[in-house]
C-alpha cells in the first residue's frame, strides 16, 4: 500500500486555501481556547507549588 505525502503544518494560513493538513487555524476560537488552556495550566502549576511549600 502506498502512503500519501504527510506535510502537516501547525497553523493554517488564511491566504493558503490549498493546504488541508493543519492542526490549528488562525481564528478567534483557536486563540481563545489556547489562552484558556494555558491559564488553567498556569493555575495548576501554581497550586502544585503552593501545596508543596505549604506542607
């Protein structure tokens, strides 16, 4: 079996409409989700350090 070309890009450029293999899009929903996940991770890491030094 022949496997197709794998050229995944991380961010889809709005100017390049031919490319279909992408992970993220440059739109408001992706940016909002990224900032939400990053904020939650920062809070979890901060809580881990606080609980480690408080005990």
